[in-house]
């Protein structure tokens, strides 16, 4: 994680475009303070987990509800865990 932080900092420091923009601001008589916040998350992949792209899941409601099929979306295993945590079930048969 430290290496990623160093790489991001280095990229910003080495950017000619950022340096030029800061130079323009300073020439206009301003002091520049650049504060960036990044949230970086890590999740250990499970061995049985699907690929990063996820899988296509067709979402549709049972015919007796009178609702129509809404389409297909890609869900990762993280998406599925999140939906389960919210007690939202997906139709396993439509996979």
C-alpha cells in the first residue's frame, strides 16, 4: 500500500501539466496548497470467485407480479455479497 501511495505522489510531482498549472496560479499572485484524498480498498479474492468482469445476471420478476423483465447486468462476487448483506436475493435460475 505504501508503494502505491509513493507511486501516486511521484506521478503528481513529475507531471509537467500540474507544474505548469501551479506555476500559472503562483504567477497570478496566489499561494498553492494541493491536498488530495484517495480511498484505496483491498479485498482478498476468494479462490472460487468469478473473474473481475463478473458474470451476467438476468434480472426479471415472476410473471404473477405483472412486472416486465428489466434486462441484464454484470455482478461481481462483491456485488452479490453486498446484495445478500442487504437481504436482496437475485434469481439464481436466470444465470
